[in-house]
C-alpha cells in the first residue's frame, strides 16, 4: 500500500494544479474586468502579473521549459530523473491550459512516461 501513495499524491497534485491553472486562465487572463482596470500602468499588481504571464505565453516559456525538463528527465537515471519529470509536469500543465498546447502536450506525455517508468 505504501508504493501507491506517491502515485496517488502525484495524481492529486496534478489535478489541483490543473484546476489552479484554469482559475488563472479564466479569472485573470480572460476576465473582462481586467481589460478596463489594466489600462493605467502599474495600477494593480494583478495587471503586472497578467502582463508578465502574457509575455510568457507569447514566448512559450512554460512549454519550452517543460519540454526541456522532460527531455532531461528522460536522460537522467534514478530519482533525479523522476524529480525532473515531476518538475516538467509543473511547467507543462499550465502551459497546456494557457494557450501553448502544441508543445506542452509533448512535455506532458514525456514527463508522464518518465514517471511511470
């Protein structure tokens, strides 16, 4: 029974991280109230976060970071590779939700394959 706890915790964490990513997408990025509030520069800290996240989405930082970590996790043996694959999931799940699904899918699949290996 103790061998199943890491898998259960990983699935639970990924599910919660997915829900949080959707919360950011629909609560901050696509909500119409922020368009009006963010017209003045540096009015709210949420506007700065939204702008930085928008730049990260445009340059696909999360997706490429997740892909690089997943590839590195596939090459490294042992627990270090598994930790890198878990970190790749942390980058790939929000990238999948936040408009860069084409690259994030590969990172998510490779990280998942590394975790079950």
